[in-house]
C-alpha cells in the first residue's frame, strides 16, 4: 500500500511494485468500503494493464486518488485483520 499521510494513493501487487514500493511495510487486509454508486463508477475504470494481465479490485484506490479523492487508511494488528 502506498500512502501519503493517512490517505492511500494506490495498492500495488508485488509483481508490479518498484524496489522502493517493495520496502513499504504496509499490507492490504482486503477490506474496502464506500458508497455503492462511487464504487461502481470506479470499478468501470479498472483495466488489466499490469504484470499479470488481471483486473485488480484494489485499482479503485489509485483511480479514486486520480480523481482527487483521498481514500483514508487504517492500521490494525494482524490478528484483527484476519478472516
């Protein structure tokens, strides 16, 4: 996860990450929340131009940031983020 202060800028898969991004010690726990209308708008812009040719749900974060939206992030204990 690449953040600027308390806001997420993007979530990067290991295969797509730069050396600097691989040194970041934050990990995405797999939870996203938002208004349905906005989430669906962002999902329609998700593409598969990445190392694996897959559609990443997490790309909605960078798409939101490009639109000037600054998704917040929260940190928690690993045991609280499981399952």
